[in-house]
């Protein structure tokens, strides 16, 4: 089994900052990509940021220059530092991992339960 648990969400005023954390546990043997997605009420889930195992990062245009994705391999945790938050950043944020699991011949996508981020104006 593979489990991803997000934390760090909350209520913040526009211009403020939050850092989200996602702790991974279970039988992951090789991570291809880790990332963050978000879903606002009535909208589809959208990419926020991804981090490929080689170190490359990718960000949605709407968060470039404000958000930073990083990973601590020793703690098996991925982070999303969110600065200069805007009301339009309000959403449930989900951690994602595309990885090989022990005993599997192909990679799978794993998702956390999500953490709420609310930015007030």
C-alpha cells in the first residue's frame, strides 16, 4: 500500500504565505514525478507544480514566481511553499506521486486526501 498525507493548509490573508507538506509512506521503490494539484469548488482539478526525479520542476503559469516545489528525500516528503497568495489560489490542494510500487511492472499515480487552502481578500 502507498499512502500520501497532506498538511499545512489553512486560512490566510491575501499576500500571505503557507507551506504545504506531503508525507509519503508504503512500498514505493522509484518515484518518477511528485507534484501538487488543486481543485476549486465547481472547477476541474488542475496542475500547480511538479518535480521530476532528476530535479526538473514545472509550474502552472498562474503560480510561477510565487510557489516553489521541493522534496526532502530523507523524510520522504514533498513541499509546496506558497508566497504572495491571492484569493484565486483558494482550493483543495492534493499531493500526487507517480511511482513504481514494489512488485509492480508499471508505474501508478497515487493521491493524498487533500488540504484546504483559503485566501481571503
